[in-house]
C-alpha cells in the first residue's frame, strides 16, 4: 500500500470541495438563466407583430372559425402568407393537415418537440405544412404551435378533404 501523507489527503479534499462548489455554481447559474428566460417569455413586451394578438379567420365552406396567432417567429412568418387557401385532409382522428405551404417558415426559438391539443394550429417543420388539431396529438419533433382556435372548431369535424381559406381578421 502506498504511503499517503496527511498533507496529500488535505490537498485532495480541498480539490474535491472546489470541484463540488464549481458544479453547484454552474447549476445555480443555469437554473437562474432558465427561470429568467421563462419569466421574460411569459411577461414579454408585445412582439414586432404589434401591440395586441393578431386574430385570423378560417373559412370552411359556409362555416367560419376564429383563431388567435401565437407570439412567435413561426406565427409571424405564417401571417406573411395570408390570405392563404389550402386543402386539409384527415391525418388521424386528431388532425387535419395541409399539403406543403408555399414557403418554409421560421423555426427560430421553437421547441424541439411539442404536442398539439384540441384547438391548436401548428406548423410541422419536417413536412412544411400546417395541422389543425381536433384531438390530442402525439409529442413530435418539429411541431410548432402557431395559433389557437377560439371559436367554430366544430367545422373541423367534417370527414375527408376540406378546402379552407385563412385570412387576417383584424
């Protein structure tokens, strides 16, 4: 067994204590940074989209839905496409989806994954299309919520393909 002095033991304990202290400091800084980001996201000043939330109208035949755009870069990019007419098809019991949009939308600041809920309208980045949720969707890579339906969601209950026109309501 090698000979270890008390001085070496003290030195090793000091080094270990410093490493633990560094790890605690880094964890604290990361936690504070995450909390600050979450707080600023919830209390953010109005975005470049305007002083209030932008409302859109979705028309399916004679039925109409109202929705409010999310405050994110993807939704603002989507707004630049309006007015827009697309055909939606049933993708599952939970979703009606469009074909590819005329252009890819910004994914800046978007979460890596998300799950659509009843009433959500989301951009699906891998396909470059939009999905209207009439049921709970799975947590999936590339789902970015762009709007929330506020009225008329029953218009999505039509089976098969439907042609929809999306316009600014404001």
